[in-house]
C-alpha cells in the first residue's frame, strides 16, 4: 500500500486540505496506522507551536523535525563543509578590445578564479534568442593537476538549480541554462569553493 506523502500529512494536520482530497486521505488514514500515527505527531507539533509562548520550541521537537530531513541536509562524511571564497584574477570585461577589432553579436566572457592552489577557468556565452547562457569551465590545481569527478553546482536564491561533474581533464559544462543570478561552486575534499555570481544579462 502506498503511503501518503509527508507534505500531504503536514497540510492535513494544519487544516490545509479539504473536499475530495481530504475524503481520500481520511479513508487512507483509517486503514494505514503508520500514516495515522505520523499525522497525529504533526498535529501535536502544530498544537505545541500554537500554544507554546516561549521563544524557542522544545528541544525534542526540534531534534525530531531535523531528523526528518537529516539524510538530505548533511554531507555523507558528517562533517560541515568548509567554505572557501575564490578571488577573480582575470576578467575579459575588464580588458579593452584591441584597436581595429570588430565583434558581431555578444562576446563570450572569460574569467579566471583562484582559491589557494586551485584555479577555475570559466567562459560564459549568451544565447540572446531565448535568454539563456552556456557556461563551460575547467578546474585544476596550480601544479597543473586536473581535478576529475569533482561536483560543480549552479545555485540560485539558495537552491541548487543545476549540477554536474568534471571530466578526466577537469572540464565541466552547463548548456543553455536560463539567465538568472547564480552562484557557481565547486565541492573539493578540502571544502566548497564559491566562485562568483553570474547576474542576469551580465554575460
């Protein structure tokens, strides 16, 4: 038997489900003791949140709530990932165009970032017809060592929107993603390197 989702049970306990959806869930809760028990726990949680006048919720409720999402929120090592901020050392937008050189369309933007002994080379190309960008790059150590199978992410408004892995020579690519404000980050064994912001329209 398929269980009700956590979101459905939370909405039910909070009185956010009505009509046919509520009738279906009512019937399911009559025959599924596991979902009924979880629904009662959510109802108790909402009751205590509404009636508890203290600033902090009870510690046991906090730990119970965290445990629901612990597998998604924590790195597999159990250790907090150290944040490393990279420095921009080169940007073609800061370089004047050579005299007599013409360019048709939007020029690609080339950037080079450095965090300790790690270099990240990034190129951003704009696809103006549908408001998208293509972002390619390479991650390597200053000792010319390529960093393969390294996770690379594009985050927007605190949420990971796109993710990929570097190949054998440390290259990665995000093809035709919607223009937005992104943070590009690389997950290394020594920590997560946050590289830069790609703002809508700056490529």
